[in-house]
């Protein structure tokens, strides 16, 4: 084959499969790669004793003389020990944005929906001005400045957001390594730890006071039975009652599907809980009653279903907990998670051992080696007595509260 020219390149036929290489007679290492998809200029040389082949461009992009000129430049770089492919990958990697990293991270990790939502929430919130920036431009000073600003608005949210950012940068350092060299040499979020300025967040301890549980139970029953209650509203009230009776996380209530409920056995199953340990839990009679009276939507798998949401299940539950909070007599502002703390408080009131309570709440048990190693933790049927005691206590408190109201009204009528 003579020197590569436009004329003889045009005469070359494409192979039906695989590839063919045609080398130039003027410049060693410069040639054309023929594939069923087209023709491309390539250059091949040695970098530190290792063969490297680089695509220059499609034959439609450059003339042979232009491509030959570029090939000489590549060959010079290779002779100097520079791998053009690695350089190209490095250049591309250094332009990757925070948004692209976040989506790669979400794709690679088996994250819960709540974790994915947290990442996207902060990406479009606290880090909105950074999400289109190359990650290589984000440094310690930027992190420090933004962390201080956001800490003045919400210390807890600032902590959560920057811990997520720390995880993303750890992921960047582990996975974005062209030529086995990370595109960022250190995690810029480390400045928060180095300066020891993470916000000190006191753990929340909000819950329904034990002497107000009866009133809360009565209020929930009244909401449940209200004649104007909608299907979605009833689902949310039922879910709040279920959370109070079981100590479940709100996400576990939202995502509960009918295939994870066994009415005959009086159990429910959490296939993918926060602690990654699937578990089957007993239900009290009161919780079973909730499930037995749930309305179903054809084609909707969720126990606490909604005909108003795109997901098919209920939202965060604030509509119900806000009504409980508005009751002056309760004297506490509530969220759905506070029902879980209330459950723990009731269990303590009933002298249920802490390790039993933790199992019912699907907490990790790590401080007692004997319990952690030898206690059955996937099927908790043996805790049925404990969960029933909690359900009975809550129901009894509701009856006491209603009897007090009746007694007061009777006394007033006698005046």
C-alpha cells in the first residue's frame, strides 16, 4: 500500500465484521482502521515499552495530511512517556460535574429511596450552585464557607448535607482514577473534621407523654371514624395508629405491601429494613384490626394506599401528626418518628426488657454479645406477648380517657 491519500482511502472497502488496519508508508505508526461502521485515522506507538493505539478522528473529519500531522504529535508524546489515551480519560474525568457523580453514585449503590431522595434534595438545595461545576474545582475553602453559612440556617441539615458530600468525594477518589491516579487528591469535606466544627446536634426526645397517650388514641379513633374522611386520609390515620402500635419507622409503614402481611398468622414482614436484616414481626390484635379493615385499591399493592399520590402510597403523615400537635392538652409538637419514641416509652413503662423492645423496633443489638449471637432475630413470634401488652395498654388508656369525659359530662348534668 502506498502513502495514504484521500483517493486511495475512498477506494478502501469496509469489512463485514471485525476490523482491518492499513498502515501509511510515509509515517510509521500512522494508519487507518476499517470497521463495518466506518473508517478512522489511528496512530500506534510505544509508551514506556507498552504498545498504545489512539484514534485520531474519523476519515471524514480530517484530510490524510492533517491526520498525519496530528499523528506525529501523538508519536512524540508517546516517545516522551505520555499515554494519549490516559491523558484523554484524565481530561474527561476532570470535567465531570457533581451532578454526574451523584447519579453515578446512586446507580452504583443499592440505596434506599430515602437515601436517594436525601442526595437529590441536597444536590438541588444546599449544593445547587455546585452541581454543574467540575468536582475538581470544589476545595476546602469553599466547603468551609458554605458549611458555616448553612449551619446558621439549620445545623442538622448542614451536617446531613456535608456528610453526603463527604461520601460522594470518597466515591470520586475510589472510582475516578484515570491512569490509576485519583482526579482529586483529598476529600475537601475533611476540613470540617480537621477544624472540629461539625454541629453538635442533641438527639430528639419528643414523644407523646404517657399520661396523654389515651387522649391521642381517642383522637386518632375519632379521625378514623369521621364521616367526611377520604380514602387517602383514612390511610394516613391508620398508618399513624399502626406506627404507634408497632414502633415501625414511617418509611416501613409507607412501603408496606399486602404480600408482606400474613393476617392468618398475625404477622408482618420487613424485607429490606434500615439495618439490612429482614424480619418477621408479630402483630397485636389492635394492629391486626387495622389491617383487616383497610380498603384496597385494585392494582395497588400498598397497605396504606392513596388514590391521590403518584407513588400509590401515603405521604409523610404530617396531616395527622399536626392535628395531634394542635391539641393543647397533649402539650407537644409531633412528627411521625416521635410515635416510635412513644412506643419505646410505653415498652419501658410496661417493664419490657430493652433487648426485646429493640428487636420489636428492628434495632441492631450489638452491646450484648450473647443476645446478638444467640437470639433469633429474623422471626420474632416469641415476642407476641410483649407486642400484645403494648397494644392492650394503649387501648386501655384510650378507654380511661373516654370514661373521664363521660364522668365529667355526667357530673355537669347533675348540677
